[in-house]
């Protein structure tokens, strides 16, 4: 029961952070706390409220390791592959959008978001490695929560003018 409560608490944390990342609490203006993301731009183009997209994204991300809901301590190997692909794409998106991001969001915001992205890119494989080396529910939950937080915040930047 305790593991289920911890898993639901982590899911709620990811949902709240995702909602903040799309500007639910402070408005959709680019800042370090509201990084313009592909998710926000897609919701604007499709006409779905960003909060709904954030909630769906948070739940979907936790489904990557649904074993957490039953208390398993294993971290699926596929998460390593997903991580590496997303890390490469994320770094390419930051690099390719650097000049337009500085123009529309400001140099300080773009550099702060990039620094936070790099921090996640460095910390997440360490957490995954720890969870694989000495499996425990706490390590698996910490690794997957950090992975999910990165995906809903800084992993896919939209650096440029809003549509």
C-alpha cells in the first residue's frame, strides 16, 4: 500500500509540474518555469487546453513503467533506449533553435532552460544505472520520476515565436 501511495504521489508531482510547464499557474509566457515546449505549441494548434495535454502526458509517461503501480523494483531496459533517443533529439532541438530562442524568449531564459536540460541529461542515466545495479522500488521510482519530469519540462523545447 505504501508503494502505491508513493507512486501516485510521484504521478501527481509530474502532473503538477507538467501543468506549470505549459503555463497553467502563471500564464503561457516563456520563462525558466514555463519553458515553451512542443506540447504547448501542439495544444495551441489543435485547440485542446494545455492542461489536458499536460495531464495526458503525465499519465502516459508513467505508463512507461506501469510496474511501479504494483511495487516492482525493475526498470525496463527500453527506458534506456528511449532516454538516449530523446536526449539526442532534445540537444539537437536546443542547438537548432538557439538563435530564434534568444530572439523571442531571451538569452537568459534559453541558457537557463538549456542548463536544466543538461542537468537532467546527466542525472537521469546515473539514476537508471543505480536502479539497475541495485534494484529497489525507491531507486526505480526516483529514476522514472526524474525521467518523467524531464520529459514534461525541458526535453522538447520550442524555441521561437508562438504560432
